[in-house]
């Protein structure tokens, strides 16, 4: 389902339809920390070779501002930005138009490219997709000869901001209010990716980076989490429940991530890999 290149009314109808049964993303909230969220994308793309790049896909493209930078990186390429969030793609649709860039409203788990891809980029998205054994096999099958797959995923789910959140949603009154466990993340150990990708016959470059973000404001970590991990939780709560939840969670976060005159130190571990078909 393409967003760019279609009538505004048709796009708005599709967005409204999908919004009725999908947990909503908030592009404005997500982009409150644009510099910190963008840096891993550029660190990832910076490791990619530039030879023979004609077809590119950015999986989980979000609001599209980073996808748009690929037009300059690969001026001879056609680029697809794929995301399952109508809210994110509504923001992407406001970017300056370019005939080489198309945004597609679709899920990573089901989307199929029109032709083999020279580059597949996915920044902070695949952790939402289950069954990485099958997923990687599909993504690699889309690559053209000598094509490259580049992935970055958060790998900080054992850190306090996530463990505190897990504790809260498994306790009352939140467990009953949410009607079940919170949304899961799907990520394996680095060694698993190294082994799996090598078994697929790929050249593998894999690494981790810990970013030590300095965030301004007493509740900066809470605001960060409201743009990502809290999204599927808050959409299930009433306005009163949401405020109560944020109050309790915010107090817990301030204990672990205290505010200093220079800001809050927020360590964030991320896993990267760049693989190429031999």
C-alpha cells in the first residue's frame, strides 16, 4: 500500500482504517530526541559500500526523515520506505517529494519488494518482528547478487528502564487493566546472529555500541520511553489509568536515572550487523 503518489483522500481513508485497529505511534513524541535516535542510523549506513546501488528498502522507516537522506547517499537508487504505522507515514508524506522515494504502508513481516534489492536497511525496527530465523531468511532472499543487509536493534532490554516497566505491567492494578502481558521484543544474542548469518552464506560484520546519552529534563527517560516501549501499553489504558501509570513509572525511573545539572546519563546498548551476499 503506497502512500506517496496517491490522492490525499485515499491515503487519509487508509490511514483512518488502519488506525482503528493498530496501536498508535506518536511521531512528535518519537522525534523529541531526534539527534540521539538518528545517530545509530548514520553509524549503520556509514558502514555500507556504495557500489551498484539501484534499489533500496528502509524497513521500519518511521517518519521518513532518515530514509530521505538515502537519496543523497545513493543518487541513482529508487528507495522504498516501509512502515506499518499510519501516523508515522502521515508525517513522512509531508516531506519534499522525490520521484525516487516511495513510502509504503505495510508490515515488515508481510511486505514483498517489487524487485531484488541492492541494499536493505532496518534501523530500530526488527526487534518488533517475531521469528528472526524465518525473518532473516526472507530478507536475505530479497537481496540482489552482492546485495547488503544492514540492521540496528536496541539491545538494552535488561536495563532498568525496561525491567522496571516489566515489573509494573505484571503487577496489579496494571495487569488487569492491560488485559495481558505487554508487547514483546524479539532479539537474540549477538553470537546467535553471527552463527545464523554465516550459515546463510553471508559475509558478516557485527558489533555493539553503548551510547551514553545526556538527556535534559527531570523526566527525560520517561519521555524517551513514551516514544517507543510505552506505546503499546499506554494505548490500552484510560486517560486516568495512563496518568497514574506514568506517575508511578516516572518516580521509579527518577530513582535509577537521577537528574544532574548537566542532564541525565542514559546508557543505551545497540546491536548492529552488516552482511553481504557472497
